[in-house]
C-alpha cells in the first residue's frame, strides 16, 4: 500500500514577496513573541500590528496570563484565506481573547500616538491648573489662619476687658448695696433719732428753767 501524500504546505505571498512559509514559520514567530512576553512579569494585553496569518496571535495566546490580544491588519482577504487554509492557527482565530480589527495599523498607531500626546497635554494642563489652584487655596488658608489667630487674640483681649468691666460692676454693685443698707438704716431710724433729739432739747429746756428758778430764789434770800 502506497503511503498517503503529505498535506500541501502553503507559502503566503504579498506584493510578490514571501510573507510566510507554513513549513518553518513557527521558528520566526516563536522567536518574535516568546522572548518579549517572557521578559514581562505578567503580560495581560498585547497589540499586534499586522500579522494577518494569525501565527503571531497563536504564539501570544499560548501565554495563559494574556487576557486580551488585539490584532490589526489592513488586508481582510489575507486574514480570511489564512483562517480557512491554515489549520494550525484555527484555534487562535477562535479564541475569545483575540480581537481582530481590519484597518490600517500604521494609521491607527499614529492616531493612538496623537491621542496619547493630546492626553499627555491635557494631563499636564490639569496638573498645572491643579497646582495653581492648590497654591491659591494654600494662600487663602494661610490668610484665613492669620485672620483666625487675630480674631482669637481679639477675643482674648475682649474677654479680659469684659472680666475687668465685670469686676468693676461687681465692685460698684457691692458699694451700691452698702449705700442701700446705710440709707435704709438712716431712713428706718430717722423718727427715733428725731424723737430722741426732741426729748433731749426738751430736757435741756427744763434744765435751763430749773437753773433759772434756782437763781431767782437765791436772790430773794
């Protein structure tokens, strides 16, 4: 029995140039992918610019840590041909982690770079505005702290002055109470003192009359 003929081996051409040979493409793609990914402690997201045959994606997706692989290729026909005729890459094209975009990779890269530059400028402007705002708020805080310190000092001085005024008022209240007591005593005893003085004047008058009569009697003798 004659052995079966070997399966056909494809060679992918693009613009008259060899792009990939099925028989040995693994040597190139393994060397392209694994040193880079193994140098990373935990690769999760990978971008492939080109790679329409799917071999680069195949090697990338061998790494279990990869959660997302984005492959951008401009030629949809090449991608479709390789999906249909390269069985070694079928699993890679079917892997849900692979995100296939048919577009110009260079244009997308340029757009991504512009977007990153715009984002960087926006971030720098944000940092600048934030620093300016922080400086202004810091100055405002310092100013308000000074105002607070002065207000507290004024409060202490006002409380000291208030305590002094309260002491004077208390002293005046005590003096007023003493005056009230003296006045009350005077008013309360005025009639008694007035009667005692009247009695004293009357006694003096009687004494004077007695002495006057005594003098007349002695002259008659």
